[in-house]
């Protein structure tokens, strides 16, 4: 975060510097705009690869029957549906998101799937999770951390509510390791606002999404942030040459 000339605290909203208190609402407007077409646009933006990336993330979760998992910034419920099957009747999944429109889409999707009784819903701010200490065996935040105003506070909050020995998974767009791949990806992602306009009638929201990806910390910076938040044995897995990365950390016992 930075301070402007009049000492007003600011942060990034894409490439734009905005007052800290404005970012949450502006991000909220973006996701209220795209909520109903979010999954369609994910397929377009990732050329379908996000499904394979999510599958790998779930494998890294090491969830077992009876576990309690927080699907943070869980949006449309993709992960929650999969987690629900893994943890079973004796486990619990909490699908949580700060955005009411995204949470409604996820809730409707879970209900439409039928016979799923181990998923609960919570509208929460990742920076101030309203759960008791040492609650969850696993916390997963997928493509959500870059939209959080105070990422350090969110990571610390996740560490607090994780059980000793539990793990956190942060799936996020990151920085390609090969320059040619990076240039190709930048060129491809520059098309997203036009695709958003065509599919959802909204180009501005997808312009923000592109900018938020490019402003997100790189792999090593995020690794250091997780370590400073108290996580141990932190590491990351690059996916598609680093276009995405899955960061993994544990809470010390």
C-alpha cells in the first residue's frame, strides 16, 4: 500500500491507485457484473485448462473423509462440489465469498446438484475471517487472493483459523518463467476485455481482471508473504510455465 500526497492511504485497483476504503466496493461491483457468466469466461480465458489446474489443486489438498475445509472466495462453487464428495457425510465444507452475487450463484449450483448436505455458506471478508482459531483442516483460495485489499491480513487470518498441521492452498495467476510464454500470454490476455464484451456485455470488468493478474505478486514474493504470515514448509508448483501457480503452506503444530 502507498500513501498519496495528501496522506490518504491507497492501494491498487488494477493499474489504478484508489483509496483503500474504495477497493472492496469496486471489486464487488466487478464480480456482481460477471457472476452469472463467470464460469463461461473462465473457460474462454484459460482455453479450458482451468479444469485441469483445479484437479491438481484438489490432489494437493490431501483431504480425507471427516475433514473440514474452507473454500474461500469460492464463488460459483466448483471446488466446494468436489470437496463435498471427498470429505463425505462426516466432513464439512464452507463455501465462503465476500461477494453476495457470486455466493448466490454458488449456492444455487450446490442446491441444483441435489443431495449435498455437508456444504454451508458464509459471506465473509478474507481479512477478518469470523471463525474460531484452529477450525479447518484445509483452506483453499482459488483466483481470489489478488482481489483482496490487504493480502497480508488475509493470509494471517487464514493461518489463525487453520488447525495445527492443516494446509492452505493458494491457486492464482502468476508470472510465466519463460519470456516467450509471458509475451504470448500477455497478448492473449489483452483480448479478454473484448471477449468479455461479447459474452457478458462487460469489457471494463475483464479489463480489471487482466490488470489485477499483472499486478499480483510473483511466485517468490507470495511465498515470502506466506512465511511472514506464519506458515511453514511453504512451496509452490508452477502450472503452464508459471501462468498459474499453486502455493502450499502448513500451520505448525
